[in-house]
């Protein structure tokens, strides 16, 4: 196996996990290797891409969203809205009226349930595009103004270039991250931005929870990026790394709680209403730890890169 980030053939065993956040047979193990050069961690035995659909069933929790939480759905929806507004604010921080006097053209790769684009469209003068290999509630009337495409995003052929490409927890699913970076280079205007958020295996929680940590999310996650991965993926000849944070918009508590649920063998196709109060209690009890996420790397990282 060669590293999908730097192409090095030199690597070593890192961790084994079973299939995560899925019901049924969990006997199969997946092995992650760690690149000796760029320290990216990647799956030794990934599934064929055509077989991944079995791991994105209708009950897949991110697809169900607030509907999975029964009578607490409105509370969960408010939290999800707050997350997406936080993401809009992050992107907006890098948009200058002088550099972007016209409508912002933004593409969200792996848009899933496209609430980020919905909130971006509400708050920024923009044309919003999203692409994902599978639709998730795209028929909802509130998404009618969004331009959504189902399929392989590397085959995406727009008629014009974008100001911003975002990838919120997409790149770890990507079998070919080098091709994705090349596609970003092709689709962005000069000075355009790529904003990426992914799990961070070098955080504290992955060390504590080991193979139950939901950042592994096997077999859906193919690559877990190191602090060194970004300078390899984004060469200085074409890109400038503007920001790299060892935290993100997603609360690392979520990955921790999902890992705890995995260890306790929760049924993922069940109604999660009965788990809500437990989640809320643990959120309060662990707040002092998770409040330190900007000084203590816990499990999320964000990188902002600009095309030269």
C-alpha cells in the first residue's frame, strides 16, 4: 500500500477497528496504516467504492438529522442551525467586499443534507452549489434555491469557476485526495479558497477511546490527516495555507459521545429520543474539558488554503 497523500510506500500498522455506526455483523476488521513520511493514517483494506452504499443506509444518523431525536427534534435542529451559522461565519471571515464585489459562488463538496448552503444563501449574496454521491432530503422546499448535483464530484463540470470550495467532513471519505486537490485547483478562481474540516486522529480523544472513537468511522473514512498532510497535499507552487487550526466548527464532544454509544452497542437504526437526556447530562459534565478545545487538541482540525 502507498500513502494516498504523499505516495510513500513506507508505512506501519496503526490501529484496527470494526465497522462503526452501523447495525448487523460487526466481525470484520479494518486496518489503518500510518505513513512513515507525512504521518497520514489510511485504510489498508478499504471497500470498493461501489460497495459503500451499504454503509449509508436510510437510518444513517447524519442523514436522519433531527428526525432521529423524536420529541427533542427542535432542540437538535437549533443546535444544527448554530453549527452551520458558525461555518458561514468562518467562511465569511475570509471574504473581502473589495475582492468579491459580486455574488459569491460557493461549492460545498459532500454537501449531504445541505443545511450549510441553505444558511449561507440566507446570509451572503451568493450562488450556492452542492454535490454529493447520494441525496439527503434534497426535496425539501427550503433547499429549492440551491443548485444540487448527485454523483462523483470529480466529474463536476461547471460553466464557471468558484470563489470558495468547502468540504465539511468530506475529505476523510475521499479515496483520491490528490485528485480532489487538483479538481479544486481547476474549479477555483485565482485567489479562491478551499476550506476543509476533518477529524484529527492526533487529538486526545482518539488516544482515550482507541478503536471506538468515531473519527475512524470505518469503513467510510479512508484517510485521517496529520498536521504534516496539508503541506504535502497543497504544494507551495499553487497554494498558500492561510490558517490551520487544531479545532473546528464541529464540537469534538459529538465524536466522543458517538464513540461512547458505539462502545455501549447502541442500535443505530433506533429512535434516539431515549438517549437525549443522557447526552445532555454528559455534555454538561464534560464541558470543562471540551471548553479547552482551542488549546488542547481534542479531535477536529480545520485548514484554509488559497489558490495563488
